[in-house]
């Protein structure tokens, strides 16, 4: 009876306290669990903000989820797999205890290089739907990815059992983030914040960027271009309230920005 009471209390807490950011993340986590347990798991790798959040202790929630897929998994096979997962009973059942319903799914982009799904989530007790995207980028290989355990604090937050999934390790994640900072049409504050998280995890080491020296001057320039207003809208708005208090000030942003610029400058020498 005590075990049942504890389960009911935990379920009640999730239904009452799940924020919009957590609800989207819960969907991402349940989808990762489904993908990581399937026969094609070796072809997939979590990257970007979800990689940092799930494996490197980032306190920033991600609006969308990005993964890489190896070319061995052909586009039509991935499309069939994702359509089965997103419309199947297993995912719906996994989302139900958190009060989440997958109300609508579309696949607006399906090319040889990029496959994207959009999802509309209905959360119990809310009148406005939440929206997120899941995007796969096709690569020659995902051999740089490693099998890792999701962060215990993230799993605990969502009342989920331990989970192993393929993702990009620290040095690869650093390179990917610098490439994203340089490659986006519009510079994003989240890339600077994410680099601060990664450089902290690396203990300030910048060895991972030896192969990226050609683009580091542009990376420094773009990191300097990010404004405090951009940071407030793109990063602080995606932090849990207890962390937003710590990171919302201009002083906090100035310190993060300076940390990243200094690390990039050290990597150029």
C-alpha cells in the first residue's frame, strides 16, 4: 500500500507541476527511449541542446530536438519508423502518466539530407497547445557518437528509469557548437551559453578545437555580437525558475560571454 501511495503522489506531482518546458522535454525523452531501444539505435545520435541537457548537465531546456542519422538508414526507412513511433500506442501510453497527449504530427520536410517532424502536444489542464520539432540530419556516419547514460537529475525530474542512448561526447559537442555558432544565418545566444557549459565541463581545455582554427576568428566575432536582450529571450526564458534567478542578470551574461570568448581566443594560439 505504501508503494502504491508513493506512486500516486509522484504521479499527482507530475500532473500538477509539469511546466511547458518540462512537458516538451518529457516528450523528447520518451521519444529518445523509443529510438534507443529499437533495432536502428546504432545509426542515431542525439546532438545539440538536448545532448547538453541530457548528458552534460546543462540547465537550459531545448525547444526542439536534433539528431544525426547515418546514411545506412535510408530516408524512407526512417520515415516509416518515426511515423510508427509517433502514431503508435506505446508512445501514447508513455506520455499519458505525465498528462501529455500527442495531438497532431506532421512531416513537413523529408529530403535525402534532412527529415523533420512537427508535433503538437496537449497537456492536461492547459488550453494552449505546445509545439516542438524533431529533426534528423543525415551524415556519412555517426561513429563519433558514444553510448552514454542520461543524467540522473534529468531522469529524476521526470520520474523515469535509467536510460542509455547514443550521443556525441564532449570534444565532438564542442566542435559542433562552434560550427553552429559560425554557420547559422542569425547568431544565437544559446550557442554561446552552450559553449560556456561545455568549456566548463572540459575544465577550460580547448584541445578539441585544434581542427577548427580556421573558423575561430569568426566564432569570436559572432560570440561578441550576441546582445543581452538576445540572451534573455533565447536562454533565460528556457531555464527553470531556480536557475533563471542565477543567470538572468547582465553580470551573469557578461561573465558567460567573456568565458567563451577567452576560451576561443586561447584556441587560436
